[in-house]
């Protein structure tokens, strides 16, 4: 029993010393698409132009599967219940998609700019993007 406990402790100590892989990430957000559409986006919390505030826009985008659910009638012989089959491909959340959703929401409210743009990415790759939608005069 002591040998097993010693072996477990030794393995635990050596596994903890394995070096981890270094991960780097560079995120570039190209805003020229929106500039060409006449829409202004900035991280600054104010601009030197007259504007009317429209409202806060917040987008949370989570990675996950695009699930398609199908049912198979009478599939379970014991309980007589339908079998539900869920299939779908994994879709990674992206900053570009979150910004596009923010742009569409701001435009639907009559805004032509977003100021105080803030974005963050979780360890799971989910994006949280916020900003103030405004109407430049």
C-alpha cells in the first residue's frame, strides 16, 4: 500500500513539472468596412463633434454548435419514447461577427456612429462587445 501511495505521489509531482505550450493571440479589428459605409467607430469615450446619444449597445457572442434537431418516432423500444438526434457543426465566435451584430443593431436604432467601443474575449473564445450608439450631426 505504501508503494502505491509513493508511486502516486511521484507521478503527481512529475506531471506537475511538464512545461505547458505557450499560446499567443493577436487580434486585429479592421474598421475600414464601416468607414466606407459612412459609419464611425472609435474606442474614445467622446468625439469633438456634436451628436445625440441613441443608447448603449451590447453584444455577447458565444462559441457553440449550430444544432439541428431531428426526431425518430418510436425509437426507444423499452419506454416507447421518440429518440431526439442533435447534429450540428461547431461555430467559433469571432470579434468581426460581434461587431457586425453591433453595427446592425446601432443602424436599426438610427445611429451612424459608435463611441466608447470596448471588447473582451473569454478563455473559451466568447466575445463581449459594448459601445454607445450615437447620431452624429
